[in-house]
């Protein structure tokens, strides 16, 4: 049998929010691969002031005519500090009241933001300077990895994964498209505002994605079934 079939089946299981043996067989290596790339990005950031693509990509993002999308960027950039904590905590609580499994998944996913703060303190990378990029809104603290990239990656991924079992299969692509769009916009917004280098955003995305993959890779005995519910009906079939 071609390996394409198990890959397709694994993808369907993840997109349905119900990972089984086929999905977990791929999620483990995926988590490891993302961790390796994140470690490489971290090493490069730690051993040199800037990566070759940092300034060119930042200049392109800041010079591109985004039009009305800049309003979305401004909203994303405003969710920092306590606002971000409140949004994350609210999402965890709301989904927990809606369904035990969803809240449990969201709570574990939020650990990636804690990891972000620890790594950021250890790396102590300075933020972009005004002589290299246009800084629209100065931000305090260190730069690597991007906390916004971590936050919006795990939040969007885990929200989509958590509620996917309650969405009709025909409409799940809309759910995951929306999650992907939010992640992309969040990553662009941090470079656009001049608060992060592209390598910061890449590190944040990889951390959020790798941690999310690790969470859904966890054995079923640790990961509640979609049928663990408070009020809703039984989950849709994959």
C-alpha cells in the first residue's frame, strides 16, 4: 500500500479533531522535525545579530501596500501583555464550559506561551532598531521568539482542533482556513509594526506549532475523547 494513503488518513483525523493511531504515527515525527527546525533557528539567532533574510523580508513586509489589512494588524498588535493573557484565559474557560475536552486541550496548549517567556528571557535578543526598520509602535522586552506568533499559533490551532469534531465534515475546511489566516496575519503584523524580525516570528510559529502537534500526539488515555462532553451531542464521524 502506498504511504500516501496513511498520510491522507492521518491528515483527515487531525482535521476532524480526532487523532487515532494513524495520525499519531505521523504526529510524533512531525513534532520532532519542528523541534529540530526551531532549535536550528534558535541557534542561529543566538550566534549572530541578524539572519540574512531578516532585514530584506522586514523591508518587504513594511513596504507592501496592505490597505485595509493594516487595521487587522493594529488589532492583533494591541493584544499584548495582560490583554493577551485575558484573551487566552477567556478562550480556555469558554471552551471548557462548552466541552471538557476542548478546555483541556486549550489549557495544555497555553503552556507554549509559558515556554515562550522562558526562552525569551534566556535568549535576551534585542528588538529591531529604528536605523534598520520603521518602528510604528515600540514594544518593551526581548524579541525572540515572538510571543504573538506563539500565542496566535497555538490559540488558532487548538481552537480549530478542539471544535472540529462538532463541525460538519463539509465545513471543516472553513474552520482550518480561518485558523491558518489568523496565524499568517499575526506573524505578518509583528514584522509590519517593527517589533520583531522575521526570524523571531519564525521561532514563535515553530514553537506554537510544535507544541500543538505534541499535545494532539499525546496518547488517548491522556487526551480526552470528543465524547467527553457537558451539553453537546455526540461527535461527528471523521
